[in-house]
C-alpha cells in the first residue's frame, strides 16, 4: 500500500479571465505551469496483482461508487519494429481510495469488465477511446458511461486538452508526468510509478467534479472542438444510457457512497 500527499489549490493564470467573466483560462503556457504547486493523490493506493481478498475488496468498493477516475498505462514502444504492448495497468479511483490493477498477471477479470460496462457508474478520463480499445483487446465488454474530459472541456471555455494543462487551468496545480514513459510491465512498480498512476485517475475525477459545479462558458465556434465532439459521452462500444428514472433510483441507492460534491452531477 502506498500513500502520496498533495492538495488542490485555487486556479492559475485567471486574472484576465475573471475580468471577462470567465472562470477558467482558455490556455496556459508551460512557464506558468512550473510556478504552480505540485499536487498528487493523497489517499490510500492499493496495487492488485492477483485474484484474492484485495481484489474482492476493490471490486466491492468500486461497484458501490457512481463516479470513478479512470486511466490505463501501457509499456511504451520506442521503435516501429517493436510489437505493440498490451495494457499493463488499469487505474480506478473514487473518493480517498485508488486501485491499480496489474493486468499482465491479473488479467481483465469479468468483475472488472462489469464495472466498465455498468451504466450507473460514471468513468471519467482523458482520451478514453484508446484506453477502452486497449482493454477490449484483453476481454470483450460494452463500455458504458465513459466521460472524456478532452471532449467536453471546450464547454467551459478551455482549449488546452493535455491532462497536465487541464489540471493547471481547472485546479491550479501542477502534476508530474515524468513516469509516463516508464516500464509498466516491470516486475515491481516503483513508488514514483504508483504515485503517478493513482494521481492520473484521481485528477480526472477531481477535474470533473470541479467542472460540474462551475457554470459553462463555451469557446467561440471558431475555436471549439470538432463537431464530432457534440456528443461527448458516447465512446466506441458504449451502451445506451439508462433511463432517467432508473438512474435516479440507482443514485439514490448509492448516495451514501458518493463524494461530497456529487449532487452537481444532477446538472448533467
């Protein structure tokens, strides 16, 4: 188990935007990001490599949540002649817990696929299409209720789409990406890899909650995302959303497990 400490502070580079009635900056430069305070996941991280009590506890916990931060990691390929690697790590976070599933040894178990297919659990990430396709090569499932921050961020007047820049603009923090190209199939993950992986899932969840409590201010049409992004919740293989009445009953049933800011989801 690994603990990483950090905090989320106020927004960055927004003085001019506030003067023009915008909550978030449209974009941010690297030299502005480096002035921000580092942030990382501060809760409990569990790395799961095999079936057993830890896996059962993780699935039980995640199945009762209705908002998850989501990400995957794959060993990078540095040569076009090198075979493409399969997804090595699945990260899911909610509240003050994050779970890192090492898929090379664990495989994509049916109960994990059930969570990824559950229309009553929102999974929030960035560039989720590639993540989902990679996971579907390990085990077939119908992806349901995935939200891609890169596809919706324009609705709040933000043009930058990298996780690092979105975190700086929305949360006013700097997150480390130094482990992104590390070996995710290593026999043992380093503390830096664990911290990085948990933070990537957590920060997506945190950014989403911040957006849900913030009034929209869309980008002008000439700088908006492509028209294909008009339906941001739909991703490859996604099942239709559950009926409004069904979703209401499910959320009521799991309300005690929801993050404090969760009522903002009613604005979706």
